[in-house]
């Protein structure tokens, strides 16, 4: 993937002293030069915005409502295309990143013409673009960064992916184990609570059909007295009393009279008997439905159960269906807690197995790192000496430490800056200028292996000159053989190695009667570079 992503153009609109500027970049070594204050560092500021840096409204050109920075990158690499596709921002040939900063202080970021979070730009930027500057040199002190450089050199990507996958699984399992242990310590108290709640719910054993039947029985009992009076009155009409013979007696007499009436045919007698039987059946059914009785004990039991339904429904703020669900939920949780000990033992075995597997991968990774560290030490020593650190030697040593997110390797980047003075950690003995050259040497060695395609060098030549600067320029040229290099420099010895020279100048123009400063970029390529660098030497600071 290395070297397959290139910055094609950078468009600056109302950006500080840049009014409307389009900057074209070459595929290899681009040097940015100019007088102090000309605006060359603004180009790097603009690129950092593209890489997700926080936007500040002070960069908006005076009297303008907004500022816009747009970068266009080109690539045909399928892996890079797949990466942006997975981000949800696919492209065909060009990657377009835009930042817009408004006068109000708000800003927006766009990736391939769709709005995106700034954090996404930062994530993609770290993957493909590296900034090497006076402050970035400090990251060389980080053991994690040193290990990442070594892994890139050793081509440990597959092992790193395998380790990271296993480590994430291990962390997830240990987190689950810790949570389970905490649950176990609270298990007895929780089980007591669940048993109490279940005892209360199981005593009721709620059923929707039972609740309905209980309410119906209660309602019938409350109607019992009125039903008794009504039934007595109905039976009085059917059976009669002291002053009333009753319907049964009357119908009996009527039947006898009809039987004696010889003029009537048998059909009439039959219809009468049917009507009489229907009336008697009505009387029977009325007695059956209305003669409903409950004892006081039965009524008490019904009321008590209905009260328990109401009490629990209020307690759990639900209906009977909800009570059933709650009871089942408590029962399920109880069973789970009762099984927690067996689950804990199983998870402890899983963690132990994951840790063992992780150590196997970490050990293989450590072995490859140790082997690669010897080769990298030699190449780094050679590259640094070419940058005029005569006699300097490097020794990248590794030891085995505790398992961490980077494996079991503990790394120490040691150097002997002055022959015979012994090896010490780089962060303890190297000056700022030496750190810049060490990092540049590392980049030179790793540029053909790294996933980074674009290197931004911010005044890496600070405090240098003469032959040292010449060798830094030569080294930047070597890095650009595999990757695109964009470097801000003060020195013609470095600029002379570039494939494209971007000279930044500022002019004062009249705008509506007001003097305004405008920065402009002059692009120089080919044979004109050396001529122009020689002519510009007095202007370079």
C-alpha cells in the first residue's frame, strides 16, 4: 500500500493570508520555501485541518464570512478503496476532503462529498499520512511508537492482527469474569430477595382466568339478596300462596277443563301441554340461575384472593399478565444465580485458555521483533551516519515483560552518540536536532515497508546547515522514492533535492482602498529548481 496515495491539490479560500489559492503537488519530493511570515507554515496548518485538527475561526481571512480548505488525493490501490468503503465514504479515483470554518466558530467536515465527523478524518489521516516536526519528534520517546516502527520493519502485520484479536477477546472475557465475581459476592443477598418475592407471587399463583371468575362470583354474591326476593316473587306466581292459587294450580284446572271440552280436538290439548311445560321449564331455569348461594367463608376467601391480586398489581405497577411475567422473570434470574458458580468456573477456564493462546502469539511476535531489531539497528546506524551523525551507533534491545496491549516485548531504543561513551536511551541523550535526524533516518529505512504514503516534514532542518543539511535533503529524496514527501525548509541544500519547489511569497494589494496582504505560491519544477534555489538563497532564512 505504501506510496499509493498522493496529495494532488490543496485549495485554500479565505485562509489567513491566502485569498484564493490552488496548490499542485508532485508525486515525490515537494519542498516549500519562503521568507519568514510569507505563509509557508499556513500550508501545513491547512493540511493539519484536513487531518482532523481542531478548527479555529481566527484563520478566517479578515472581512470574510468563512474559510474553506479542500484537499484532493489520488490512488488506484484497491486496499485503500476498500478502507474508505468500510468507512462509508467510497470513491472511484479521487479522495476529496473539505473543511469549512464559519465566522460564528462552527465548522463542518466532508469526506468524498458527504459530511463526516472530524474524528474520522483524524483516523484516516493517521493511517496514511505522517507528520514529522519539531514537536512530533517527542513521540520517538514512546515505547509503543518504537514497537510500531519495529513491527512495520519486520512486517508483523498478520501477527499483530492475530494478537489484537486475541487480546480484545481476552479483555472481554476478563471483564465478564470480574462482573461475574462481583455478582457472586451479591448472590446470596439477591437470592434471599428473589425467594421472598417468589414466595409471595407463588402464593397467589396468578391466573387471568381465575381473577375473572373470582370477580364474577363476588358480583353474584353481592346480588344474592335482591335475587332471593325476585325468586320468591316468581315462585309465588308459579306456586301460589294463601290468597293466590298460583299458576301451577290454575293451569291444572285449565287442563282439566280443556279435557272435558269434547268439541276441542287433540291438537289443542297438545299445544296447551307444550306451553305449560315451557312455563314450568322457565320456572326451573330461573330457580337454577337465581338461586346462587355462597357461604361467608367462601366469600371471605374470594375477597382475600382478590385483595392479594390488587396488592401485588399495585406493588409491581402492572396487571395480572404482568404479574405472571414478573414471576417468570424472577424464577429465571433465580435459576441463573443458582448456576453462577458453574458459569464462573467455566469462564475462568476460558480466560486461562485465551491467556495461554495469547502468550503463544506474543512469544512468536517477540521472537520476530528480536530478530528484526538487530537488522534495524544496523540499518538505522548506517542511515544516521549518512546524516552526519558520525560515529553514532544504535542498539534496539528487547526484553520480556508483562503482557500488555503491545504483547510481552519491552523495547529500548539505545544510542551511542559519541564513540566510547557507551549506550544510553535516546530520550536521555539526544538533542532536538539529533532526534529529527534519527526520526528521518527511521523514515528512510521504513518508507518502503510502511502503510504511510505521505510524509509531512515541518522544518526538520532547524538548527542545521552546511553538509548536514545536504545529507538531510538527500535522505528526504530517498524517502520520496517510495512515498510522497512535503517538507517546509529554510535551507537551499535541502530544497535542491526536491522534484517540485513551492515558493511562497506575500504581496500587498489594494482592496477597496485598503491595503491587504495576500500570500501566493509559485510552482517550480525540472531544471529550473536549482537555478531558482540559487537565486533565492539570500531570501531563505
